[in-house]
């Protein structure tokens, strides 16, 4: 079995069950959105896939192989955080090449300019991180995440810190760029617009449970239950039928 | 992206754990050996007499009126010093941190210097200003309470300016703008909006200043009038002059209580302060305006009158000899004067050597301790343990340096650790005194690295060791300059502990200066002034360099 398989994942913080028996898969090249309100467990689930959060129960597998003993830095899954977490002591080029330390230097430089072109920031190699606008910073963060050709890209509310207009513009661009690189991705968001724009399939989460996992159109037409349709704000339209 | 073999992974995990454990254990062992053990031994002596354990000796200390007078003088001196320093420092914080003008960074660097000046230098400088030959001699202040307070404020002004200024520059000015637009005067907006916002920083600065004022030693020894004493000088007097260990032990306990109470207050203030700092990460400065005349005038008065004048006068008077204006006092520095074991130049060499060693020890330990204290444990008990550790490592800041010095003498004088005759004792004691400053300087740097940033680096393929070398250490290099400067300057000027430990034939410069001024004669005082100028210049250059290299906004929190 190729790609990511998450089986019966459960995460506990003391008494609280943050993620409750969730299973799903991400096929090679596929973008899956985890959609839910804050506190629904979507970010915890993403962190568990990255290896940043231990599972109380269940498995995270890649190509059928359990990753339980594989530490974060050896998984090849890159996390892109909401606030980018660019390294302020490094310039744009050095941020992007951070994950390329094992590459020979000429290839590294070429990869950096390739990615800057991809995110439309050509020629910004030497810029300081502190001089970037919010949108530019997230483009650099995306370039940095894609540079080492990750097996899986994990995006944690990557656009939430930006204003609405920029967000709507960037989410489409983000999708185009990720697809152009044939990278598998999990996209965590609380914003339906973003989820429906970028994802091949959407997983709706509430209270740590996975309510439904389906393609966007199917989700709209055939919500699994009231909870999903309520979440999608379509209760009136669908509830009466 | 290849996956490494299982043993490789284990090795990475083990080495990180080893590092973390070492980071905790080495400084704790060091602190236990060179601080807690000597201190407990000294205190313990107070409870033992020929018949064994007894409270009689200690309780007799508390029955004496002298003890209560000394305690009262200590608290009064610390309270007055703190209030004056805070009142003088607030306008300075505004002018130097919220307003921009040409040369601001230079002024900031200059203002930071008094804090690290050796206490003997400050004592001599103020004495040269107010004694009968001095320009302020006509005031008849001589050795008085006023001159002590002036010297204490001189010392602690920059603590207030820095701590309050860093927070002030990050307060959102729109809150006070809103108050103004609702009809508040500038003064009312300041009192009702800005001041409450600054409260955590003011409280933290006041607590720290209080500690420094309560435990001042060199200044009191040089400037105090007859019959005046503080807990710190009394410990010195009781141990060295009367060999009355029970009294010293009782006073050490009193001091420990004062320090602990102040640290608790400071800790509470600091945790509130750090939450407040999250509000804004960029500085907010505007050009200096005519409307800022009031704080600007105060700052200029304090800057020239209190900070610059004593130092300028010290330099000026050091150029006067009995035979007239000239460099005679400086020429005398090369000569071993009668009754002295070493020349001033030899003492400078001794000082530089011990201070370099002390700096090395303090910075190495400080890096480990601050790294440990910057961790954010997930469990409640973990956080509590870390808070306790935080306070323990601050203790040497308020506990008498005299206690440290004397404790060394009576503990490290027999196996398993017999260092009695070793000059290593001096750098060890100086490192203990400098350690809290190093830790406080480095902590904000470590804390600036968010856990998310480390996670991002890990997900990009960095092993724990890789994160340490590629994220943590480059970050640390920003704060390390200032830490090195503080450690070096503090060790260079350390007097309390060193006065106990320096061998007569190998004095450090502050010890030699104190010997010079303890002897009568204008020549001796002239030489002391010249030596003070040299010591101040050394310290000033070191600090100015450190301030210039280091980040501009490290707060004293």
C-alpha cells in the first residue's frame, strides 16, 4: 500500500481525548484537508503524523511501514506552520536550503532559485526574513518546505495569519504549486473556502472524531449526518429534504 | 530523505538526553559545592558551641540593640536607594528607549557602564567628589547617608532604565493616544494608562535594585560614616575583626530572608512582565520632541550631574599631585610602594588573569543553566521544579559576597577539597557572583527560540544535535557578547569575596585600591584615584564593546 496510512489514531492529554480513533489514508500526490473548528483535534492529528506528538493508540504508516520508532527528522514529512516559523537569523536563501544540507552546493543553489521562481519571489535570495511581508513570508515558508522534496507536506493553518483577500488568492496558488510538484499533502484548516479550494478529499473533524471523509462535491451533496451538514452550514438546505 | 538505521537513531536520542542531563547536573554540582555547601557550613557554625547544638549564640545576636540598628539601616538604605533610582530612572527609560536622537546608542552604552563599575571605583569617585578637597566639599556631606544613596543610585540607574525602557518601547502608544483624545492631559494619560502598563517592569527593576542596595559592600566600606553599618558590612566586621561566627551566621540568615522575600516578589513581577512582553515584538520609537522637555531635562540632569560628574572629577583629580598638575599618580602605579606587596600594574595582571578564568567558568555554566531554565516542561511539577531552580541560581546575586568568600575559607580548606592555598579559589568565587548576571542575560535569547521553530527544523530533517548547532547556537551567539562582558566586568571589579581570598602578596586591583585608601596620606589617595581610573577604563571598554556587539534590547528581567 502506497502513501500514508493512519489507523485508529488516538491522542490523549491526561484525561482529555484530543483525537479519538481516527483512520484515513493519503494517496501519492493527493491533497487531503482536515477541516474542523479549533479544538476539534485536527492540529494534534497533524502533529502526530509529523512525529511531534505521541500516539496513545493506533499507527501512522508510510508505504505500509509503521513509523512508531522513526523520529521527526527522519520521516521526510515537512511541517509548514501557521506563522511560517522562518529562521530569523538566516536570509531567504539559507532558510530555503535549510533542509538541503546533504545536497552538493551547486544543486542546492539551483534548487533554491527553482523554488523562488515557483513561489514567484525570483531574486529575493539575500533578503532578510524581517523585511518580508506576511504573504511573502508564507511563500518562503512554502518554498522551504518543498525544497527537500518531502514525501508528505503537512500544512497547519498556513494562511490563517493573513487577511481574507490575500488568503483567497494564495490558497489557489498554493494548490497549483503543490500539485505541480506532485507532493502528497495534509492541509489543516478551519476555513471551508480553503478546504474546498485546495483539497482532493476533505476530512471533517469535531471533538476528536472523524465525521466524514469525502471529495468536496460529495460532501456537499451527501453529508454523512446532521453534524456534518450543520458544520458546513447547510442544515436548512439539506435538513429539510 | 533516507531513513537511518535503528542504532543511529538511538545514538541521536541518547546524546540529546546526555546533553540535557549534563546541562542540569554540572551547574547544580558546581552550585552545591561552591555556594550552598560553604554557605550552610558558615551558617551551621552559628548553631554550635563547645557543648554541641545551641540556639543561645544566635539568639543573643537578636537580643542586641546593635543588630536591630544595623537591620534598620540596611532596610532604610535599600528602600531609599530603590525609590530614588526608580524615580530617576523612569524618565531616562522614556528618553533612551522610546525616543530616537543622534547618538542614542552611544548614550545607552554609556549609561550602562556605572552598573558594572567596580564598587571600590564608585566609592573612591564619590569620596573624591565630596571630601574636603573635592568640588562638593563645601556641602559638608563628607561620609554620610546622602553620599551612600547617591552612589547606590549611580549604580542602579541603568538597571531601572534598561528594564523599564525595554517594556516601554513595546507598549502600544495608541492606548495613551486614546486617553488623550478622550480629554486626558499628558500627565493624566501617563499616570492612568502608561504607568500601570509599566508596572511589571518597574516592580522587577525595583526588586533587583533593592537587592543590590541591600547587599552593597565596597561602597559602604568606603563611604559610610562612623557607627553606620549594614548587614553585609556587619558580617564582614564580625567575622574578620571579632571572629564572632555565631553573629555572622545569624546575620547571614537575616540576609537570606531578605533576599528570598525580594526574589519571590521579583519572580511574580517577572512572570507578569514576560506575558506583557508578548504583546508587541517590534520597538516603537519616535524622534525626540520639544514636548518631551520634562523627561529630557531630568535625564540630562541625572546623566551629567550624577553619572558623569563623579567620573570626570575622578579623572581630573587623579591628575593632581602634591607637586602640581601631572601624571605623577600614574607613574607611581608601576612602583611597589612601601608596605604593599605588589605594584598596581602587577595587581592589574592578577586581576585580568583571575577575571578571565572566572568569566570562562561563569559563561560556560551560564549557557547550560539558561538553556535549562528556558525549557518549557509539560507537567506542572516540572514547571515548579524549574521555577525553584531559577530562584536558586539567582541566590548568589543577593547573598553576601562576603559570605561566599568567608564560606570558601572555612569549607574548602580540608580534604576532599583543599584549595586553601590555591589562587583558583578567587576565580571560583567571582564566577559564583557573576553567574546570575550571565544567566539573566542569556535567558531572553534562549526564550526567543520558539518550540515551533525547533519543530520546523526537525521536520526539515535536522536531528536534535543538528537543531542545537544550526538553530540554538547561532541564536545564542547574539546574546553571548553581552554575557561575556558582564561576567568579565563583574569578576574584574569583585571585591567582597575576593577581599577574603586574595593572598597578601597577590592582590587583585580592587583589593589593592582598598588597601591604598585605608592608609593615610594624599599620595596614597592620589594613587588610588589613578588606579581607579585605569580599572574603570578597563571595565568601561569591555562593557562598551559588549553592548555594541550584543543585541540592543536585552531586558533585565
